[in-house]
C-alpha cells in the first residue's frame, strides 16, 4: 500500500520547487533526494524519509509549497511494512514526549533595512524566557530591544556589538523544550489566514500597478520571489525588491530585472535633473572653509530618517495651518489642585496640560472622523479609523521620535499620564519598540515647555492632521465689560487639504475648545 511523503518543516513559510529529482517507478532509498526547493533564504534538497518505489508525483517544477505539502506517493519495500507496524507504537510514544530541540532566533522585521547591535543582554548558558530582551539595536527610525520568541537555554550567540544586521539575521541558538501539541495547533491553525492573504494580495497589486506613473516602477505588494543571489545583488545596489516587476516564471525576480530597474531609476533621475524631481535649481555646493573655521558633525540615524520623512511629507501633502487659542485658566488651576491632592496621596501622578488636551483631541476626533482618517493609496477615498491612537512628538538626544499612545478615547487622564511617562522614558533611553512608534491616527507636537507663540507643524503621513501647542500665556481678554487676565493656550493645526477643507479645520478647532471645557468638568466630578 502506497504511503504519502510530505514536505517537512524547512524553516520558511513557502518555497518554490526548482527540480524534481526522481521519476515514477524509480526505486529509492532512505535520504534519497526527492526534489529541490528554493525559499527566500536558501535553496535545498528534500530527502526521502522512507525507501521504496515512487508511484505518483504530486507536484511540478515551479509549484509553491509549504510545510505539509504532499510530494509523492511511495510504495514501501516489502520488508518495510511489518517493520513500520512494529515501530509505530514506540514512535507515537516518542512523538508524544516533550523534546529538547535547537531553535534559531532570527531578527524579526523591525521596519528598517539595517540596524546596528548596540548591546547584547544574554550570554551562552543563560536561561531565557519568552519576550525577554536578548539584544538592543539602533536603526534609522529608533533604538529598540529585540525580545526572544522562545523560552530556553542559550547555546550560542551569533552576533556582536557594533555588527550591522538585517531582517532574518541569526541572533542566537537556544535549546527549547517543545511539546508535540503545540506543533499540531500550529499546523492546523495557520492555513486559514494564508488563504485569505492569497486572495487579497493580487487585488492590491492590480490597484497599485494601475495608478503608477509610466516610468517602469511597479509596486509589488506580494511576496518578492527572488533567489538569494538576486537578493544579494539587490542589497548591493540598495534596490527594494517590492518595487521590481519580476519577469521570470510565476513572477519571479531575476538578475536582469534588478539591472533594468537600476537603469530605469538612473534614467528617471537624469531626465528630472538635479533638482530632486521638482524642477528646482541644484543645491548650492559651497566650500564653507573659505569663510572661516568649520566643523562637520554627522547627523544621527534618527535625524537623517526624520528629515527624509518630513521632507517627503512637506512636498507631497498640501498643508494648511490654522492658528487659534483656548482659555485654560480654570483648567490650569484645576490641574494644580489635582497635583496637590496626588502629592499628598504620594501616588506619583503629576498631571500636565498635554494629557488634558489629549483627552479633548480624542473627543474632537470622534466628532469629526475625517480628521482621524488616512487617504487611500489611489487617493480616491479615505480610510476612517474607529480607534484613536495619538502620537506625541518627543525630543531625545538622538533626535525627534513620535511614540504612540493607543486608545486614548478609552483611557482616563490618570492612565494617560502613566502611559505618556512610560513612553517618554523609553524614548529618551532609546528603548522604543516598533509597536511603540506605529499605528498613530493623529499627532500632537507640544513646544509649550520651550516657548513660542505659534508654528507650522508638519503632518506625520499617513495621518491627515497634527496639532501644535505653544506656551500658554496670560493675556488681557475683553468680557464685554472690561479686560481681564486669562491664561490662553496657542494652538496650531496643520491638516491635509486633500482630505480636510478650511471649514472642517475651523470646526475641529471649535470642537476641540469645547472638548477642553468638557474634560475640565469631568475632572471636577472625579
């Protein structure tokens, strides 16, 4: 009776069959190579776990396969059935026992091409728990700690401080105790989302390709099918394979595709001149030493990337900035009163005006949903978000970062104070994770502690609005009878004019001022 031979776990989600190494009716032995496959990390041969005669081959060259895919039907040798039956019980018993296995801990996708290892938190022989930090890295976006994906004993550390690493780099090897039940759950639970992904991705690709300029650049939203050698060439030239159209079998990216992409990129740059594609004059190249002594200081990675993002956002987004001010006299008095109470209770809570403004902004965003949206990639619709995650611009020694406070609309001012204090501390210590700096729907940039009366904050794409706060100041305000001193908080609201028009901008500021009064009343009832 023929038995099924399946693809074992090869350490990758999917791979392509590059060669069939056996044929029907061929007699094979244990460990005879059956097929060759190629994934995004390596190419390998898949050996047979049994000996026998090949009866049927279930796949073809070019097929995409994953763990558990049926490779072929094998008729075992005559002497093997009894052997198999005799050993089945013992094998099942062994299979149900926990096993000590070696696990490779790889660098996950942290949203950056390359990062530098700044600190290693574990050593060979250490017992590590899941989510325990194992290394610290610094990239162009942020510095962060990388947690362990497994619990176990470290047997070998594969990176060193100062080393430049990228997604998929082997960080360390550890021994873990693996239960067979976890494998069963993993193998049965994973196919469903994979199917949904395969159904959605071609649609995304068609939409993206239909709106691209006729310059040969095509956004490839699907998995970039390319061999390790092609990926190495792409890295050498700094090419993002997601933007390369594959001309090989089943859309595979080959070496010539990368070469053509580079040639086209150079052609586009040459045709647009040296003004950055905007028809501008070239940037002046001046030797400043001719005027006096100078010193060159390198920008940090965070500053370099922040500058590039701000430049892109300023150029691509039609900004409109409106200025207004809100009376926070009673709110400031209440803040001081609450802080006095918290100090007596030794709670460690110290309220700031920023926290109260965050609550008010959350209310205003819910009343004017377009301000809590993003423009779709084809610029034909907006994506309205049912959650309110507010980014807070924080100045750190390495540059400006924007940690995100999640679900502001659901939290109290006490909880927001704790969240803000924790994120600010992590930002200044360079320990923000990718999750800490993504998912924002609106941003607040507060310069109140530094001074100033107004400014033009730059929108943090893909958001459509940002609120700037300057220093609150005492002003004489007319009350229809006389001038009285009031503490006025200056506000600068920048918004994307493709999504928000002037009337909506004014409406948002009016709602925000009313919401600040509401927050004050809620605090009084606290």
